[in-house]
C-alpha cells in the first residue's frame, strides 16, 4: 500500500477515498475524490457485481510520472485512475483484472506497469488512455513489487516465493537473471540511488539484501532482527501476533532509499507490527544501522523528496500527534532530525495535518502481511498414529 508520494513541488497524501495534493511553488491545493465504480460490461460475460454503497472503496496506491504530466492512483475496487496535473482533470478510468499490489510508470511516461495478487505484471498504455491492460509477464505466486530501470530496458519483479526476477522490457519473456537467497517472501525492492546497478530488497525473513541484479549475485545481507528487538516495548506488544497467537517473526514490510553522496545512500525500513522506522546507511556495499525514528508511532508509509526530506505518513491517534511529519538529514551529525528545510514546505505540512487530523474517515485497512508467511505442517505424527490404528484394527 502507498499512502504518500512526492514529485517536484507536489506532495500527494491519501485519506481513504480522498486525495490531498499540494504544490509548494504554485501554492495550488487540490482535493480528488474516488469516482463511483462502474466496471465495463464485457461480451459473453455476466454483468459485474454491484458494490454496496456502504462498502469502503479507498485509494491503495499513488504515483506521479517522471515527466510530471500524469498522476495515477489505484483503488481497492480495482480502479486505475489517471489525472493530468496541468488542470487536474480525470483523463482515464480503467479497471484492473486483479487486485494490484504495486505500480510504476515507465521512465518515458508512456505506460504504467501494475503487478497484482494473481502474479501478473500488466502494462497500461498512457498513449491510448482507454486501452485495456496487457499482461507482459507472470509469476507462479503473488507479485509484491516492481521496478523499471532508468534506461527502460529491464523490469524487476519480486514475489511471495522468495524470488526476484530480472527480465528484459518490454519483452519480459526474456529473463536475464534471478536473485535467490531470501527465505521468505520479498516484500519490496529498490535500486540504490548512489549506484543504480545495485538492488536492495526486503523480506519476511527479517533481512535486507544487496544484489548485483544483472548477474543475480548477493553482495551483502543484513539481519534486522537485533535492531528491531532492541527497540521493542517492555511488554513486547509492539510486535503483532499471528493467527495462532504466537509472536510473529521480524518482517521487513517496506524500504525507501535516498542518496546522500556518490558512495552513500540512506535506507528507511518499516517492519510489520513494529511501531516506528529504522534508518540504515549503505556505503559502497556495507550496510550499517544508524538510528530509530518515530518510536511507538504507527508509520503507514514513507516518501523521500528530491531535495532530501523524508515525509512520514502516520496513522491517526487520539493524542493529537501530526499524521504527516518531515525529517531532514544532518550531514554533520550523520542523523535525521525533525526539521523542515523551507517555510513553504512547513506550511504545506501544517495544512495537510489540519485536514487529516480533523478527518474521521481515513479508512486505512489493516495489512495482511502475516498471510504471506509460509506455514509449516508436520503431518508425520498424524500419519503414524493413523497407521498404528489401522494395524490394531487388523
């Protein structure tokens, strides 16, 4: 899920079925609402199900195109919506075949790639705004994230079965390599800003790994377990529990990167069930822990501006805590501090917080991340007991 995204002067934040968009330079303020769900009726198929009015259709993902002309969002009702940022008119409304998990614009802004729970990557044209999506690749399990390289020649996808696949684009049937090494699902992937030839991945096994993705080789693996447990509450209640009531394992839910220098990038990591965010620094190929941010607060999403500020979208609480907070990197202290670089950005943050904190309809759904973990079943004991019973009967 993506609840905040930035591009240039624009900051877009979702609040259930609404989008709040602010321009730092233009001083524009835009509010977008989800249109009613009207799936097209196809030939030889039964009419689509009517969604009850009281059901919650909310924004689940948002992103600007690299050229800044387009803004796209998808909803829980499988809507793919595209607006033109010049006048914020709705340019396209299409429907996805399955529920989306992630979305990326191509570098030339000519198309959108959406990956879904069925394991397909679907290409939607931005030149033919009413054209239906085209499946360009598929996995045997649920896809969780997608990246298209800056040159537009490779597409990287990760899935529930611990795999990261590197393919040619747009002819994605030509596979370049696989990055194999995680022991649980790969939750998110990101190219390192200071060296885009390297890939960083996060996983349900509690690790973040660095890859040479073109060769499919692992360069470094960092286990975040000790860092997370160090900042747990005394009663260990900040980690969620699985369905069987046992404490969950450490799950890296999302990573977000920004460039500090030509040899260093910062990595912000969110963990399922863990309140707060952990900051890591990657210098060349070395990964090291830096600090914990926003302890004891439920961080929903993160986004990094081109100017280097980190924007954190928090869940609404009863303590009147701002749900949008901004951090800047202090190059001298080598840490992040809760400061705003400009007065204009500070005014936008104040306005967004005023709207979100007064809103009662945020409609943030809970994540089903634990369901992605593989369950281990030991049926040998039951087999021997049944066999013993059969022998006794004979």
